């Protein structure tokens, strides 16, 4: 099943209760960060929200859910109830959250009757017990019939330690995968302590050589020495064990949640014709081949003016969507095939490029495009590239999340781009291409001077970052920078990912050179001796 528990075989704790009792506040406290949107208004949370927590040496997955309501006529709220019941069904421990200020309400009694049929152990927590008097009021909830009832304050942390103790005790025994994970972490900690104590020999990546010939572009000692400086950082950055993270972004009601559900084969996110149905950024882990991939469904990103004048939850949703782009490896920009690429779509795409993330443009609702021919899609792609030429590196795919047309291809492209972002180019190969590019087209003259490129090296991955050294880096024109980027893409690919090119003056990267004894003597001037010769004469 595509859920957070599958990531490491962790047990699941579901937080349930009627609306506006503080479930998202408690969720954020348990996971240790402000992941779920919190607002003093009922029914803010809609989809299931997953987060990792740890207490008393036990790790577990916490699930935030929408408010439980037995009878509702709202079609969106009906889907919220379905999501909450799915969370109850997959939970290993259920945390029934109630409100100490309101006391036992008919909605609490209805939710309690529903939860009595659950098979997982259940713990009652009376929230908003901010002082001793309200803790006494929370005793009323013992009447619900469960033995474990705790008075807490999720916003202030009061009583949450005792509650977490109870949750950790109620969790099922550790699985084999969880025990193996703990063993790996213990071995890694021991290795880190040995390194810190100096009991392990350091690993040397490369030696920094002396300076090279200014006229030689390819294979110089200086280029090799500068490249060695970056290799260790690149190796650490590229060797991350974190699964690929793919975020689905775009305007409201373009089909992001439908695309996620189609990929997962289940109704993981609530889908409605009403724009703005999704509010939180929802992470879901999906097994992909021999590895895993994290899919992030986000709220629709509206225009800045509408966000500023809208409710607080909508502002938070937009911020979470932008934050999801920042923590993703690849973003899938979903656009409406009928409406076409809008100015807001281009704005979101620009943010993705600025963040250096991989990009796939998914043209959804392709089944609704009328009078299609063999040339329709090619014309559509050409139109997109003409409207936003800075996105010409991004692949474009026509899909239909409703019918499932080519939705699997979206994830395949995203994984391919994830690999392209981590591609490493050897320094010798890079300088070979740089030399050929310079011979084919020299940098244009700027203010009477023609800049000269000496050599280049790859300084990082994800996104691919290249540093070029020149005699006057500030004089290299934007058009020539674009030309070099196109040459790199033609030779090495980097499909779907932005490339960062950094130009520096040669002097800023020159390696320290060892002076020979003859040069040192000559620089003393006539009639003067070097310190070394003076010491020899004294002997």
C-alpha cells in the first residue's frame, strides 16, 4: 500500500475526533514541526497528513485526519469522512481527541460509537486542558468508557509527555525492519564517534597540484587541482539515500490530486470540482522498482492578489505549496489543456527554475481537447516554448488523470530527471567541450575587451553546477552563457533540469605555488642572500 508506513515498516498512530478539537496542533507537536495547517476554524484539515515521530526509542507514523462527523450533506465533507475512516482502518493505535472546554458533546458520543468498532487500541486525550481547573473538567470524558484518558494541552505541551508514554506502550512489538534500522543507525553513530576521536584514518579525495599553463584549457594541473576541491562535496551530495521526491504543483483545479490518485491506484487525496479542495502538502511513499519515491500533492497556487485577500488557510496553503517545491527533487507542473498555459503557470514554473528543481510539464485533461490531429500536441509544445522560452529544457507530456492516459509516463520522466540532476561530468570531458565551444564561437567583445575562458569544473549536482574561470568573468555576455549551456546540454543531456553556470576570475581560484630556490634568491635583489643561504653560511 502506498502510505508512509511502507517507508520503514513503522507503526501508525491516527489522531481522530470531531472538528476543531486541536488535532492538527497535536500532530505538529508530535512530529516536532509545523507541518499541518492550524487555524481557529473548523474543517481546515481535509486529507490525511502523515509525519514521523519518535518517543522512548520508538519511531512511529502519526496521521492527522479531518473531523469525524456521522451525518453530513456536504460532498467534500463526505470525502473527508472517508479519509478519516481509512486512517482508522490502517492505524495500530487510535488517539481519540476531545475538547476539555466544551465537555462531552453529541458529536463526541457519535464519534465514540464509531470508534468502538475499531480493532486497534484506543487512547482518549482531552485537549485544551491548559490549567488545573480544566484538567479537572477533563475527568468527564472517563464516562466514554475507555480506561486510558489523559488531560493535555497540545498548544502548550502540558501533559503530552504522559500521553506519548502511553502511545509508545500501546504500539505493537518492533518489526524486523525497525530492529535492522536501529542497528544500522547504531553502527553509523559508532563510526562517527571513531572518526571524531581520530581512531580512523582520513580518506583523501585528491591532491591539489601546482599551477598550470594559462594557455592550456584542457587537462591543466590547475584545472585538476581546482576540480579536486569540489569532488568530496559532490560525492556526499550525490550519494544521498533519501528517496526521490516528486511534487505535483500548479493552479487550483487543474487535476493534481486526481493525478496522484491515478498513480497510486487509490483515493489518497480528496478530489472535487470545487477549487481549493486540497489545503495541505500531502506526502505519500510509493514503491518504485527496487526503491521508493515520495509523491507530494500540493494545494493550488493562486495569484498573489487573491491569496492576500483570501482566508488565512489559503495563505498557509500557498506557502506550504512553495515549501513543497523547495524540498522536492522534481516538480510536475500540471496545467489545464483546455485553458492552456496561463501567466500564473509561468510564474510557478519560474519559481521551480529559481529553486533549481527538475521540471516536467504535464498537460492534463487532454481528453477534453476537441478536434485533435497528429500535429495538435506538437503545436501545443511549440506554443508553450514560445510563450516561456526559459522552459525549453523541460519535457512536455499530454495526460488525462481521469482516464489514466499516460499518467505512468509522468513518474517515469520524473525519475529520469532525478537521475539527470545527479549526473557527474569528468573535468577532462568538460574542458574538451569548453575548448570546442570556444573554437566554434568566441565570447563577444564587451567594452573593447574580449573575455578569455581558461577552464571549467563541475562544482555540484542537484542541480548540476559548473564553475568556469576567465580573465574577466563580469564581461561574459548573457548570450554566451546561454550558448555554453546549450553546448553542455547537447553533449551531456541534463534533460528536464536547470543548469547553474558560475563564472569567476582566474585569480580567485589560483592554487598556491611553491617558489623554487632560484626564484626566491632572485627576488632578494642583487647583493642579497635568501634566508636559506644565510643559514648555510653560518654553519
